């Protein structure tokens, strides 16, 4: 019985270290640009609302056209995909923290079983 507990402890220790190692390796690849971060937030582009040279007919179309012009000006200052990329990196960072914390807890449990 004691041998089974030690084997289980070593297994948990190895699983925890593998989870931590995989998370760190994936984070390294994401932050160096070798792989993309998981896309939780996406940007959808809109088409042209009215043909160029024509005037919008209703107040709703004027509002949409104004929003489009403001969006174009904001794109000059801040590219459209910057905010979703930052949010995706933040989500990955939180997930990586959770995985590393979980891996350390699993490894800690494995070490306790080995010491028994």
C-alpha cells in the first residue's frame, strides 16, 4: 500500500511539473510571437454603409456614418486590433497563472504523498 502511495505521489509530482512547464513554454511562444494567443475577443469589420459621394437619407444613417468617421479617425491613432490583442494577452496571462498555481498544488500534493 505504501508503494502505491509513493508511485501516486511521483505521478502527481510529474503531472504538476509538466503542467507548469507546458504553460511556461506556451507563454514564451505567445509573447515572442511564435504562436498567437487564444482569441477570446475578436474584432469584426463593417462594410461601407452608403456609397461614396451619396448623402445619408435618415437620422439613423447619419448616426452610423458619424460613427464610421469617428472609427476611422480612431484607427489612425490606435489600430483596430490593438485592444483585442491586449485583452487576449490578459486572458492568457490569467489562464497561465491559474495553470501554474494548479500545477504547483498538484506537485505539492505529490511531494506530501512521497514523504509519507
